[in-house]
């Protein structure tokens, strides 16, 4: 029964990722409810959602671009390196410590998602993040992405926009860089004994199916309404995780 629930929920997660993002808010708690600890659930979720993210990244790769003084190739290398660092940090983090951090990470990701979704951004603002600042920002974001990942899309949009990249190019670039961050993390996670491969396969199948459906619906769905649903899910998940952490302490 739990596998049926996982598959059904992963269809929604893939759809949500394709249309607005935030699919991790669905897969992470369900994998935890299936009996995994928080770290194993995060590792399994990262691996399971990667194929659908890869398809998205390949679809938009032509719109990706570098920024002044920092080529796309350099951003890609930085993303790969940061993602690997974050993944290693996760593997060496004690499960109990990561479990205590999860509510705060989800709270941060939810707040970031809400800010990126509903706070208007000024068009044509002058770039204030230079070459070195943009490289450092991307490296830090990539480390966070390899470690947890929630909200990295909006972090990258903010950083790339602050470095002067136009919003359309920034959107394509962050999708490509997100794939590379997760690719380096997945390359490390696949050797971890904490991967639950059966659940990962079920979630992967659902997410790919949902992602395909999302691609077909992208011009027919009210994106603002969907983003509001994602934020509400994130708030409910945050509250539930804090309550669970309090009861377990």
C-alpha cells in the first residue's frame, strides 16, 4: 500500500516540479513516513527525482548562458564541485543531527519559495554581483543543493539576476546548473547503503510521469495558484516536522 501511495504522490511531485517546483516537499515526508530516517529519505529522494530533472535541464539547455566575466562552463564546473561537497557533508553528518536540521531546512526552503514566487522583482536593475561574488554565491548554493536542495532554483535566480543575467536566460541557466548540482550528488549517493532502491524506483517512475504531464499542461495551469499550494504544503510540512521533532525530544 505504501508503494502505491508513494507512486501516486510522486506523480504530483513530478507535475509540481515541472510547473512550479517544490516536489521535494512531497517526496521527503512520504519517504520518512515509509520508515526511513531523514537523511536516508533525503538521499533517496535526490536520486529518485534526478531523471525527471535531467529531462527538464536538457529541454532548456539552449537558453542557458554565462554572465559577464564568468562563462557557462565555469558555472557548470562550480556547480559540480559544490554539489559534490554538499553531498559528502550530508553523508558525514550524523543522522540525528540532520533529522534535527530538517525542520529548519524545510522552513528556509518554504520561505525562499514564497519569496521567489510572490515578491515582485525589478526588471532591468543594475547588476551588483561581480564575477568573484557570482562564483562564490554559486558555489555556496551548490553546496546547499548537494546537502539538501530545497529552494536552490530561487537562490540561483536571485544570484544570476544580481550578476546581470536576464530573467529568461537565468531561468534556463538555473535549470541546467541544478541538474549538475544534483548529478554530482547522485554520483556520490548511489554508493551509499542508505539508498532505498525500491522506493527510489517507485518515486522516479511517478515523478517522470508527472513531469511529462506537467510539460503538456505548462500553458494551461494557473502558476500562481499552484505556487500558493506549494507554499501551503511547505508550511504544513514545516509545522508537522517541528511537532515531530518536539515529540521525539
